[in-house]
C-alpha cells in the first residue's frame, strides 16, 4: 500500500509479465479484501492485466458486487 506516486510508477514499470492462465477476477477480489482491511478511508485498487481472465473462481459480477457493497 502506498500513496507515493513515484513509488507506484516504479513498481508498475518493474512488473513482470508471465504467459499462461490469467485469474484476473480472483486477483481483483483479493486486492479488494486487502484494500478494505488496510483501514484507509477510501482505498483504491489499481488492477492491470496481460490478458483476458480465463481461470478465476470469481466472476466479474461477483467482484463488482463485492466492491460496491464494501
């Protein structure tokens, strides 16, 4: 968790990209849980993907419902 834009940009620039399965919705749900538990007043999740979700147990609708309620 950071509010430092320079640190965030550096982390994004260093991100590695793997090929294969993409469980994007599961990752966003995990990030939403972490953001909620961070104690911040208005946490933000920035989610980047290298492809279309093809292996999540969560659906896009379930993730959207969760973040709207929390």
